[in-house]
C-alpha cells in the first residue's frame, strides 16, 4: 500500500470509527515511594503516597490521543466511584469510552506501584477469570480501525473469539494491524487463535527472555546475524518485533534485526516508559509513517515519559 493509499485509508477510518482501538481498561495507580527495596523480612520507610489514573492500555490510549489520533477503548470495569472517575479522565483526554461496560462482578480497578532507586514494581488485580463479550457495535468499530492494540491477557478474556477474529481479519485485509504488548504478566501463546493474528509484537527484555530463553546480553551477542527461530513462535509471515532494553536500546525485527540506540535521559519515574513507547509506535503506524519515523517517535515518547511523574505524556 502506498503512502497516498494509506492516507486515504486513514481518513476513511476517522470517519467510520477511529484510527486506533484499544482493548483493555483503566485503573487507578496508587504510587508508594519507598526509601529502599526491602529484602525478605525487612522493612522500608514509606516516603510518600499518591494516586493517578493509569492502566497499561489506558495509558497507551491517552498518549495516542495526545499525539493527535482518534482513539477508542473497549473493556469492562467494576461499577463504582473509582470507575466513574477513570472513565471521566479518559474522556477528558479525548479517548472515546462508549464501549467500556460496567459490571458488579469485577475486581476493584486499582494498581499498586512501588517506587525507589529509579525503578518500580507494579501489583495488578487478577482479572484472568473475567470474560469480555463484544457486541455487534463493538465488533464493527474494531473492524473499521486502522490499528487494534491490546495485550495477550486482555485478548484471552474475549469470549466470542470467532467474531473478534473476523473483525481483526477485516482490519488486516484493509492494511491495518493487530499490535500486542506482551510485557504485562501474560506470556505470548503461539497456539492461541487470537494472539497468532498479531502482526506487530512489542516486548521488553524480560518478555524476550521468556520468549526466546535469552537475556538482553545473550540476545545482543547473537544479533543481528544469529537470529532466534522467529517462525517457530510467530506464524504471521510479516511479523514485526520490538524488544526494548531501557537505556540499552531497542532491537527491532522486520526482515532482519537492527539495534536502535537510546539517548540517556534523567529518570523521574520509569513506570510509563513502555506504554508511551507503544503509543508512539501505533500512532506512527496509523498515520502512515515510515518504519524509521515510527521507531524514532516511540523512542522520543519513552524518553519524555521517564522524565515526568506518572505513566502519561500529559
């Protein structure tokens, strides 16, 4: 597809549903700043505590909206004051939430983020038993999107797999993409019918170690010439991979491996760097940017994110 055709396609997507559809939900991040990382049986001093709207996929959606794209979220939240506040926050950031349903049978949408020494640990509620049913209107919105972005864990909640699969294949036939971020505690399942439809997969160095059995140093010592067996994991013939290594750089695979250097930046809060990076990638794709421009935009978004408090660019 040429850049002109891609632009025409994007305009059509704007008119009919949205350039990017995110499947997931927001959570309220509770930030707990510690004086040090305690060892087992040790104690740490709580320096401060505050709350900010967050959630992996929600952060991506907000950042994509800030970057100028029409975004929608599809998901499910527990009814209550916290969810009302989270939905209001998304709307204020330009994210359409018409397809976020409310239910009484769901965990509280909160996440505890422990921060110290320039790093973080996040504790999310277990939502693996939840089910998400996509109605016809949601499926039509998905099929008219330029990019659909989610995580393996969230796709596994979808109970009408076949309907979603048809919508994703419509997206791909029109030149669009299913993008998966596999750094949220759920390993990529090469046999899952929905995950195998992904044409773009983004992971950090720990996700790559789970997937390929090699840490960053081991992977970097082999690349670009000695590639892991990509086709044994991913069935998509045109798969694009991103492996992020924080300040160590980013490896990309697109008909071959390439290492992109990262400009060092002062770290205030590393929590949202990955979410911002994904937003930079998906918005670049939806706007028809070249691959190089997509990567450079994503690197810039990640750099901005670590320099501010919270997981969002704005």
